[in-house]
């Protein structure tokens, strides 16, 4: 089966962290997000890939090239204008031809079993299959309400709490029959969830929703991005991490003075200005700002605070062992260093 990676997004909400870097090239534990997606596709036997691009396409082409380095074949289609999710895939029509194909977002991180998803699609033969994941707070996502046979009856895009009738969210991972793409207009903005899927339901077509085990995260905000990094380091998210990053077993530690505390200092010209940039980047994480910046999760604690005796800020990380704490502190230090560069 072929795959199309939707990699045209600019990532405006993530810009405090990423700057001008295309969202698919944002580094996650030593590798760009899109590289993790390509490795997941390859793991499940999918090596013929097309990337649908729009924002800074040359940056992405330059990094991945033909895909030979990763053991896959990558071609590219570039949108001259914004076409939406379905419109961007329609722009790849000459690539997918007349065979069912998989669509996956270039900025979502996951470790779900794509082979099982494909097998279920082939068994049930719907017009489209949608991978679903459970989400305790689904307001940022599109909900999919399924019947007892697993077929989707309704989509609810980014609901308010009074509209939350299920905890199953649309991951943006689809298996699509080419006949469904005939409903997508040429060279026009058209989305899967907002336009195509409701249209298919109105026509009586079958849309299969498959709840998937495993991890899935849309790194659309600084909060979700950093939580995803921590989950990868803790082993909750199973990824092939880059050099210098190793996953570890989960733990719970809340003592900031314990032996697993690790520090990394970042020299800077203006501590207060740098801390302002850091605070802006992580403002929606629910961090404690009473003593510098402190972010606590189940498996980690991260502190960033200016030093009083020198022109530097200190990154301090707590984790289940010294090695994991060191990796967490180093990843945060690299991010702080990048924010410092952008102050110039």
C-alpha cells in the first residue's frame, strides 16, 4: 500500500518553539517529526511515499531527498495555494492511482499498529477507514461517533463540552478508496473531516472507525510538543530516538533535591529577556511561574530559572534515573539555546 504524508502545515501555534522551521521538520528527540512518521510507515511495510507540501517545501525536500537514506522512496507534490487536507491529497492523484492508500499527518506523532488498521480496512471494504484514539479532553480535536458495528455515524469538529458525546477522536490517519476522492473538487480547498466525510455520510457511504491502541499526539502547541518529548524519553511513546536519546522505564519522583536531579546551564546576554521568551513559548502548559519556570508531569519535573551570579539560565530535570534526567535536561537546554539565538 502507498502512503501520502500531509506535510504542508506552517504550525502557527507552535512558532514560539519552532520559529520558521516547517512543522514536519521540528526535532523530536533527535529526529524530525516527519522522519519518525516515515520510520513508522517503513516498519509496517509501507515504503512508497508521497509528501504533500506547501510551507517551505524546499526545506523538507532538501532534508529527505529521495528517501533512500531511510530505505523508502519519497516523491513530492507542492500546492500552489491552500487546498485543505483532502484537496492536498487530491493534488497527489497521479501518485495513488486506482488503489486504496493510507493518509497520515506530517505533524502527528504515534506508534499505532498501521498493519492492523490496513487489515481491518481490507476486511470491511468501506469508502474510508479512520483511525481513532481515546482522549480524556477532546476539545481540540474532531470527534467520531460510531455505531455498534464500528461505522461512523457523525463527526463533531472541535466541540464545546456540551457537544462531547464520545472520547474517540479523529487522528488524521485514514485509508482511502480512490473512488471517494472523485467527490473532491480540483484545485479547491476541501477538508476530509469538515467536507468529504460528511458528504460521504450524506450519500450513504460506509465510513469505518477503528479504535487503535498505542500512543498518538498532535504536536500543535508548545504544551503538546513538550509533553510528547517527555513521553518519548520515558518510553510511553515508542520511537526510534536519535543519537544520545534513550527511552527508559516510567517512574514517579517529586523530590527536586533527589540524586537524579540533573542540571544544564545556558549562557545568555539577557537573562530576563530570555526568560520572557521561554515563558511565551510555554505559557499554555500549566506551569508554575512562582520560582522561574517549573513544569511537572507524572514521570518528570523540569525547571528553568535564571542564575543570580552569572549571565545564564539553569535547566534542571528530575526523572527516574540520572541518565534519563540528563537526556531530559539536555533536550530542554537545546531548546532554550535555540530561543536564545532568536533574540539576536
